[in-house]
C-alpha cells in the first residue's frame, strides 16, 4: 500500500478545493489509477482536507508504471483532467489489448455495445444488459448513474469525456436495459473500454476494445 498526496491548483495559483466539482456527482473529484497498458483499473475515493489538498491511499501491488488522473469541473464550469505517473520497480508484464468485440459476458450477464467512435467528432455508445436472454431493467445506481464508462486510448491513456444524460431519480435515464454515453471529440487510436454496472447488489465489469475507433461497430469495417 502506497499513499500519494495530490494538490490541485487553479489558474491563478489558488488551491482547487471546495469550489471544484466532479464531472459526475455526488463525488467531488474522480481519481482513476491504471497501468501503462490501460489494465489494472482502479477508481479511488479521495479525501479533501481543509486546506484544499486531496489525499488518497492507493494499493499498487504489482510492478508497473501507473498513471493516475483526476477529472473535475471548476466553479466556472470548465472541465479539467490532471495526471501524474507513479512507477513500482520490477518486471511489469504488460497485457495487450483484447480483440475488438461488441459483446462481453460478466458474472452471468451479457452486455452488448452498439455505436462507434469517430476521430474528431461526437459519438454515441449504447450498451444493453441482458441476463438469461432477458433484458435487465432494474440496474442499481453506481457513481450517480446506472453505469460508469471509462475509455482509454492505448499508449498515452488519453480518454475522451463521456457525457450521459441525467441522474438516477430525475426521470431521465432508465435503469436498463440500455445505457447511453456521448463521447466528446475522441482522437484516433486503439481504445480499451471498461463498463461498470451494478445489478443484484453486485458489480459487473465488462471490457471492450477497438484497434481503431470505427471497429467498435462491425458495420463500419470495410
């Protein structure tokens, strides 16, 4: 277990603290840690001290170079992502991206992906959740949504911002079977997609990959 201390500072040198908002509420700041190959994903809960410093204990139990990045929104509504690398010495043994696919099985659930990313353009990705051949329409909230999607580009771990409509309880998103995200101007490259959903009081994790953004939709391959 290693403890890392992170301070976020605003445009004019002030500490980014209570006037900052996370992209997805109710958390105030989203901190994600992944290995350089985009595997070993961890969503980490950080703690804000009174002086505006965020502190977090991150278990880095395997040799590798890790990338930690924080997504947050300023009081003025501007979106920011800050990142830092942490190295644990030793042989890393990185994992390659899996083969491109539009379906994944996880703990008895089948999750399918419809949609594709286009470099430099907006895009919509829709995931459908099924169990035993039936649609799942009673997903449970997770991180103020019925699903949390992390999209990471291989190599530099760039991640397009994924926007979703509404929050559980406001009547906009439904608790399944479909979960829709909108990507804001993704760039080209190979991506690893990780979708977290909560169903039956259990977290289900599905991973997808694309060698090129268009490969997310086999109808685009030619």
